[in-house]
C-alpha cells in the first residue's frame, strides 16, 4: 500500500512531467519549492523511488542524455502516464468537491459563535474566494490550451 506522501509525490511528479521532460534533480528542486509552502519536504530518498515505480508502471520513461562531460537521466511522461494523471486529477476534484460540501455546516455553526471564530471563518472564506478566482483563471487557460492542442492535432492529420 502506498503512503499518503508517496501518493501526493506521484501526483506532483506526473503534473511536473506534463510540463515537459525533467531530470530527477529538477523535479526535486521544484517539489521542494512546492512543499516548502506547506512545511513538507522532498528528498532524493523520497523522489527517486517514486520515479522508479512510475517507470516500472509505464507511466514515465527515462533516457540518458549528454550534459557536458557527463550523462544525465531525463524523465518524461508517457501516454499511459497522461491518462493516469487525468484520472488522478478527476479523483482530486471529487475529493475537493466533497471537502467543500463538508465545510458548509462548519461555517453555519461558526457563524453563531464568538467574534474570533467568525473572523476566522471570514478569513477562510476569503482564501476560498481567492482560490476560486485563481481556479477560474486556470480553467480558462486550460480550455485555451486544449483548444489549441486540438487545432494542432487536426492540422497534423491533414
């Protein structure tokens, strides 16, 4: 059974590789930056086993490429990896929808509490509103990118 940290790391590694090929070192740097916001950590001891498993499962592939006098391993997402990522994204959206629905009774009850509690609820709502605005921007960009990709795919076919 996978540990929660590994599940999150798998998801983020696939997300980062969807942007394009990366080395393990580049992935670790980006993961550290992401995890730093939440007090998490990304280490080679966490990331490389995840990369190995993802490759064994056929979700990513690696290749060696020259880098100066050395050779480095570059990882990239496979078609199967993209499908798995999209399935993960769908599950995360379902989890988020459920979590938000579960918050409503909390807000209802907290609204009847003391001023400090109401203030905290208002802060949470402000953060949710900001996240919703950011999500709307991301959705708009995702729709644009998808339209562009479809147009490019159609142009290649003809």
